[in-house]
C-alpha cells in the first residue's frame, strides 16, 4: 500500500457540497451544505430517512450523478486532491481504484452468468495485470479475510448458488481487492436478515483494523449506525443537520431532528406500557419545495420566528460537534416534555383488565407442507417443503401476539393459513370456536369479516386504479357494516380515525406517501370491525418517523376497539415494544413462546439468544454478547432431524439434539422453551444486552 | 430567552400532500390522455387516424360521386376533373370508393379488435389468475391456434363459414384472440402477486370480481396500446382478405378488394392500385405511430 506522505490529511474531505438535478421545472437541489471528513481507518455513518440525499452524496463523490446531476458548489478532496470540476480521465487517474463502493443489493453488483472466481480475479488481471493463477490465489486469500467459509469452493460457484450474506461478502471482498483508501457502503445490510447482518457488520468493523480503510457508511437504521460508526452525520431534506461522535449523537443530540428521530425508535427493552413513541409531525419537504428558512422548521417543536426567516449554517457547538440549528445551546438545556401521559395510563389500565382474557385464536399442531416437484420424471419419493411444522399457540382476546424469526422461518405462511389464503395440511386451527382449516373462499361472511389482514408493502397494498374512499368502502359494503347510504360517512370516520381526514377520500394511491398508504390499508382491514387483525410486517418498509406514527395508530385502534392482533416482524425492538406475547420461530417451528418481557430475559432458547445478540440497538452504550450463528438456515425441504436448530446451535447439548425432538419446557405459566438443555442450565445464562454506565 | 419545549401535535405523522385530487373523473381521463401531446410521433399518428375517421363519418358529404355508380364511358381512366383520382375497370370513381371504403374498414376493424380483446381478456384472466390445470389447457389450445400461419387460418375459416362482413370479423377475432390472451395472462401473472389481490381474497371476494375489478383495470395501459396496434393489423387483415377475394361481397367499396380488382391493370393504370394501397398503409402507419408514441410517453416516468 502506498504510504500517504501527510498522515494527518483526511482520506476524504468534503466541504460545503451542493448537488442539483436538472429537471423540466428547473434545477432541483438534492444536496446542499454538506461538509465532513473521514480519517484513515475511521467510519462515518451517514443517517437519515429516505429521500434525504444520502446516496446522492455518495454518487457525487464517485461522479455517478447521471446526465442531469451536477455538483454546483463545494469541494471534494480525496487524499488532498480536489475531485470537483475535473474531466473524466483526470478523475480516473486521481481516484485510480482507490474508491470502492458497495451497494444494497449484492445480486446487482455480481454478474449472474460468471463464476465468482472469474469475476473476482478479473478485477486483478485487468486492473493490475496479474497472472490468472496469481490473481485467483489472491482472491481466495481475500475471501478468507472476509471470513467466507470454504473460500476455494465458493470461487467455482455462480452468485445464485450462495446465500445473500455470502454474496455481500463477495462484493465486499471484491471492493477490497484493489486496496481502496475509501470504501463507500450504501445500505449494505438492509436486505439481509438480522443474524446475517450482524456478521457482515462484524466484518465491516474488522476491515478498519485489517485494511486501514476509511469507510463512509450510509444507512437509515439507527441501530446499525450506532454499531459501526465512529462519527455520525445526520441528513435531513438534503442538508447535513448534525455531525458528531457517535455517542454524542445518540446521548446528547443537539438538533431537533436528531432528537425526534431517536424518540421514534423503541429502544430494545421498552414496551408500550412503559413508554411511548413520539413521531415527528409532518413529512419531509420535497427538494423542489424547500422552506425558505430552516428546512426542519415546519416540523420542529422548538421553531420560532427567526427559524422561518434565516437559513441556519452548520456551526460548531462543542468540540467535534456541529449542528445546523440557531438555538442548539438552548435546546440542549431545555427538558423535552413528552406530551402524552394520558394515553400511557390508558394502556396500563387496559393491560390489567386483560390479565385473564380468553383465547380467541387457537392453533394446535398446525402443519403446512408443500409438495416439492419430484426430481425424477416418473415416480420417485414425494418430498415436502415443511414451511410450518407442528406449531401450537393461542392468542387471547384483545392481546397482541408477535411472531419473530428470520426470512423463511414460516411466519408468513402461518399467517396465510390462519387467514385462509393457504389451507393447513394438518393440525387444528380454531378461531372464536369455529374451525378455520378452510380456504377463505369457503368461509362464511361472518368469519371472513372478523379475520382481516394488514400487508407489508405499502406500494402494493392498495389497488392503484381506485381511490381511497372506494377501496375502504368496498369492505363496508361487502360486510354490510352500515347501510349503503351511510358508507361514505363511515369511510370518512375511518379516515379521521387514521388521522387522514376527508380530503383523502378521492385520492388515488399514487398521490399518497408510504405511511399514508399503510394507514389506508389499516383502515380497510378494520372497516369490518374484525376481532383479529393479522399484521404482516406492517411497518418494516417505512421510515422510522412514519413507523412510529403507524405503530401508535395500531395501538390506538387496539385500545379503542379491543382488536386482537397478530404482529409479524423481524425487528425485535418493535416487536418487544408492541406485543404482549412473542413467539420465536425457526425453520417452521416455534422454539420459544412467552410474555414479551420474558423472551428478552434469560432463560433463553439458544436461537432467541443468538437473535438478541444480533439485533442492532440504537444506543452506543448497549453491550451485547457476541454470538454468531455459523452456516446458513437449512432448507425446509429436508429439515435437520431432531431439533431443527442443532446444526447451528452454539449451545448444542449432545447427540440427543440430532436424534430426538426436544421437549417443551415450561419456564413460567405461558413461557415455554423448545430445547433439550435442562432449564436449570438455561437459567444460568446471563442477559444478552446490558447497558454500559 | 428560554426555549419552551412542547411538541406541537403528537402522532400526526402526515399533513396534506402536494396533490389535491379533484373528484372529476372526466378531468382525470383527460389528463392521462393529454400525455400524447408531449410526443410528436403520437400527435402525427393521431392526426392521420382522426383524418380517416372524419372521412368515414362524413363520407356522404365528402364523396363527389356515388361509389357504386358505373360509368361505361370512362373505364380505367387517369385523374380528371370529374374523377379526381381516376376510375376503375367498371368506371366507378376511385375517390368516392376510397372515401366509402374508409367507412367499411373503420367499422369492421375496431369491432373485430374489440371482440378479440374481449375473448382474449377473458381467457387470459382466467388462465393467469387460476393457474394450474385450467391455465395449461387454455394456453395449449391457444398455442395450437397461434402455430398456424395467419393467412392459412383466414383461408380455412372463411372458406368454411363463407365470406361476409360478419364472418370477416369473426375470423379476425379468432386469429387475434390468442395474442391478446397471452398478453393479458402475463400481465395477470404479475398483478395477481400484489398485496391488494391478497386483500381482496381475504375479504372473500369472488374470483370474477377479483379478475375484472381488481386485476383488469391495472392491465389497461398495455392492453389499450396493444389494441391500437391490433386495429392496424386488423385493417391489414381485412385488406388481405379483400385482396384474396375472401373479404366483403362484390359491390361494397373495400380497399383490399379495390387493390385486387386493379391488380390486373397495374401496367396500364398503376394509379388504381396505388390509391387504395396508400390509404391502407397511411391508416396503419398512423395507428402504429399513435400507439408507439403513447407507449413511450406512458412508460417514460415509471
């Protein structure tokens, strides 16, 4: 590696950067007033909600702004040399291969028709003129350095033959092959499961030590930022609003937006009875329509007349802590008062009343097997994908059951069997005393009406061809909730309940933001006043501030209507916050079920323990035990014998785990663990997450 | 000066967006139609099509002479002041026959396309939404139809059921429907995976409602553009059938038939072939330009 003659020059120094896109309606500023530097072997986390210009900065640095994007102001110094206003050729010379980029989707970075070994060694044979043989050896070394198991073997595979986490490792290894001075990572773990994400984050943290690389890490996830960054820059509406050491950003935020963001996310361990999420009112202004003063003023609870007139500059308020707020010092001292004691008390009251509720949904030994296509032309043994394999649980009236687990664990399939989109191949499913092991088409209207669902993807939850009122009204007409001449009024009442209001009645889905679409989806689900609502990842596609608002809305609905909910999610802090009971699923089976607070405290099922140690926590003080699962989730086509988890279990007990199904061990009433390890042993395990003083 | 720190309103995550929708559906339809004016190609295409449509509508007013009236004194003449584009072998005015021919073709072609779109849509929706065995059966039958060369199919059908305006329409429907079905099926396969279809199913909607109310409206964009191109093909087909003598019965002014009749005299009076050929091709080109422009504009901002 070339030695930089000036060791104290930052690798990257960005000063007052502004980037605009040319559109039909003139130039639109995408990014302005961005300044930061990244030192050797340090990581800068860039965080903000979608559309805040995070990725645009990255594209500006590598000059990938496209035909209509241009840098209108500022400097980008890379190892002391300015990258702005240089020609393509000059840029290539300065940059060389010393800036590498890693994107969110590894499948888009890898060529699906080339073996991994070929595409990796190509980087070296083409750029460095290495011999094929030498290049391949170097690639294997690099794969080993990113902790790729069985590196030599992976070299011969095609991208689709390895898992998503491994693909991302290959992409990172490829980026490191040229020994970059700067690595830009744009949401590299967003598409991955928590346990895989944790492993990739470990790897990224290790990179700094091993490679001396400066990293710019872009993400929307506050937990991830807290884990990987040294410094954090917060972006809002294209402006950098705060930049500081990671601990300062999380513990002493000085910009109202940063404070607001942190109040939107539930900390791991908080739940709805003891805390409340405070969403930021309003929405991010569009870049073409920025307020004249402070960009955050319209949504800021501290805003004053000055904020409307003057655009604040980034200014230093403490050593290595800059913020773009006129009143940062006063805000730091002012105590922020949570406004909603009333609702909190209400929750507590309902919670007590629900202590001994009756089960409304009962699932006993449910099985959902899909027959896999036979590999032989004729005959051959029948094979089954065991998507849900012997699941038993019940949900009490008015309570919320959370189902967590990584993708492919069967949580969505379980929801589909309950709702009737799939028919369970075995077991007993009962809802309000009725048998629901039937497809939805054969269920009677009363049952259908009482069992509704909220979907994950806001962009496909609403039919783009019909307006909001029609879509909500359809449920009302179908279930004959109100006489047909009152449908419109009832729709408007529901819209008010969703805090949307009558003016949304005639809007088409494309005129709504993600959060608004999700609210309409919820309104449609509760239109028939169902007893049970299944929520399949209802907030995972939303930005944190919107997520908080939607969660609050669901809570209010539950309190007002007493609706029972099943809440499927992969975000463990959200589930902990939102649910009364939690079921942890692994490979089609429930491995642990119990009250929310009990799941997050020992004794744990070993899988729960691993999940908890992987979840990114938005608090730099949090210390987690380091448990990483080896290997990948086995195929549900041929799940391992005995305990399904034994192939990856860090606490494997012995041969019995491979041979026999584990017993259900009762920890406390309602808390069961599906494991061979004796309870006494499991009780000795310490808590996974602890808070540093 | 102290800062009072009370947030404005908790848990109102949204305010009104930039668009205030108006309930006027007419206005909305116009807005989506107005995008064609951004494309010069589409506007040129539309102008040609509108020209022929107007010609067809006002044929009795525009046509200088009776298209069926024979003038035995003026057979196979070139353009003159009485017969602006000349006359055919029976001494009929070519211009008037062209003008009335526009009527025939612009009546038959859209009807044939509407029918094939209707049949194709029903088959495609059924196959795509239900999948499985139903899909297999429907699609294999349609594949079998599509495997025949088009001309051969027309010949078989028309010679089986005889040549008349209705039979021409039926033949075009039969030949066109499989293509529409394939398109609709592929659109359905995509749309049926959306969550709003799941939502409709969990509401207990019946399959007909899901297919025609939830799925079909979202397939309309590509379907409309495809239909537009199909009108062009249908015009060609009617022309072809007319040329082969399988089109409309004799005296009816029909562009394809006109070419066929004039074909024998191509060396003596080439204009007799040229005029109807120009008419057919200009209308088809106009429709294609319009469809292409529309497709480009409607997909540009997705």
